[in-house]
C-alpha cells in the first residue's frame, strides 16, 4: 500500500493551500473553488499529497494547541537556518529554533500561520 494523501480540514483552506504552494514548494494537483474548497497539493517529489479543505459540518483540529511531538509535518531542508528565516518572514512562528541532535541531524520546529506544526530537518545521512 502507498499513502496517497493526508487531509486537513481547516477554516481557511484557500489561503492555507496558497501559502503551502508559495512557501513550501507544493504544486496544485486538483482544486475546488467552491465549498469545501478542497485543494490536493503535492510536494516537490510529486509522490506525497496533502488535501486541504474546509468542511464546515466536520470537526477541525485545534492546530495551535496540538503539541508538535503529537503531530507535525516534517520537511527535508537543504539549509534549515535559511528556511527558518524565509518561512518566519512569510508568517510562520518558531517553536524550537535550529538545533542538532544525534546522529548529527539538524532540526527546527515551526508553526505555519494556521498553527500546524512544521518540522524542518536536514539528515546527516538521508533516510529517503
């Protein structure tokens, strides 16, 4: 089995999808410009998608209160410090600034403008 997508029911799907495209390098694979405004966006590998939509009849996670160890999106970064600077200038907030952990991996934890935890990671030895 292969994961096709992970879905997020959010209050502001149009702006959130736009931010992910503009600042995280996602591309739109399919979108609805009417409710529920579902946007299927793929990372730069083209093999992982997120669905960002706004279903008013369904529960939404309270992302600003979700602890990053419980749920986060992790992104491969070539330069964690530069990406932290770029993303915070675009509205992300720092949860844990750039740091190194064994076995020499570099990490930072941010929240996107809607509170979703985003981890940036540069592995000493890439895992995928």
